[in-house]
C-alpha cells in the first residue's frame, strides 16, 4: 500500500478536558467518514494551551499514557479502522511530566509514544516549567497504513530531528502543533512568523524527500491575548502545498498521500545519496568556538 489518506483535525479548545476529547473523537469520526486512514490531532488537544502561565494547578491536567484518553481513542480507532496520533500531557511519575504523543494503530493497539525533545521557554510558551525533555529519542511507528514519524511543535525548527526521523524510515512526518500570534502584534510580524513556521517544515519535506503533515490549533485563548493561527498543511516531498487550512476556522480535512513518490523525488534530487556523513561530527557541539 502506497496511497494513504491522512486526516488533519484543526480545532479550538475549551478549559475542561472532556468536551475537547469528545470533540476530537467526533472529528476523528468525521475524518474517517471522508476516507481517512491516519488521523492526526493537534498538540495538547484535551485542554487550552496552559503553558501561557506557570501555574501548579495545571499539572492536574496530566494523565498517564496509556491512560484514560488513549483508552477512549483505542476504542474509536478499532471501531473505525483508523490510526490516531494523539498529543497529550503525560504524567510519567510523581513530579515528572512530558509533552507526549501516543500512536494508536487501526486495530486499536497502542504502538507507543514519542516524547517531545525540544522544549521552549518564551513569553506565553513556558513549557520548561511543565515538561521534562524527551528521553526516548526520535521514533517511527509501523502502522497498518504507513511507517510514520512523529515530532511535536518546537521540534519543527530543528532539521536534525526531521533528518534522524527520516533516516529511521519514516514515510510521512507528522507535527502536532500549538502555535499562534500575540494579538498585540502587527500584521507584518504575524505574516513573517507564520511564513517562517511553514517554510522550515516544507524544507524538511524537501531535504528528506517525504510528505510532511502539520496540524495546528485555532482560535483565541489567554483571554484573547493569543490567536492560535491554524494554517495546518500538507507538503509533498518537494515542499509543494497539497492542502492549506485557514487561520480562523475549525477544519477537518482528508488528503491522499502517495508515499511511493518519495522514491521519485529522492532519485531525481538525491540528497540522501550525497550526504557527507564523514564530515558531520561538528554538529554534536553546542557551538564551534574552540571550547
């Protein structure tokens, strides 16, 4: 099987967990009805994006993985014969938390998890307060329909992460995401930031010869101070946009991907062939200043 239909669920969220989970399940059903075989949900979809503040109360949102949300999604995946990519706030142990994505196969089997490796700490994105950096390394998952790689939001900016994931055999790379604009910003800044976000991910598609699927949340949060910009998209192995969502609407969309096209692009633009792996050792240094 080389042709795979992927579903993207771009949605807004509320403070309570259960309504968000119910909405996500509704939209998984909607995507499946449109033919989706793999459905990706956005980052931390069971709540508002709580990392805008450093508040100990927010740790109560976390859950084990596997746990209640994955249990509910496993039933849905098995019923609908779809793979579900579910980004959740993981409580690993008392006082130890991760930003984690679970992958559930089309028969309801829990295939495993990826823990976000790159953790930001910026105004309104205080993730280092909540999340321990991932310690599972980069991951691929052999699902019923394709071998997929999963990275999470801030991982988007790091070509090393996408390269390693591709080298592990990922046929499609998924990026569950939560990113937006401060509503106090001017339009030029907003456009520049969104364009940079999209461009870096399209470059991962090109450099690695794989499809990239990026799923972002949408809507106003933080009492209107943050507008999550949506703009979810699918890029082919040459970076061409196959789908682009709006900046202000909830959308559930299904896009057909032919993973076999990676062979064509990698043959005609043989970046993997020409990699000088003997010359890359310096990349393991923080900075090449002689120390």
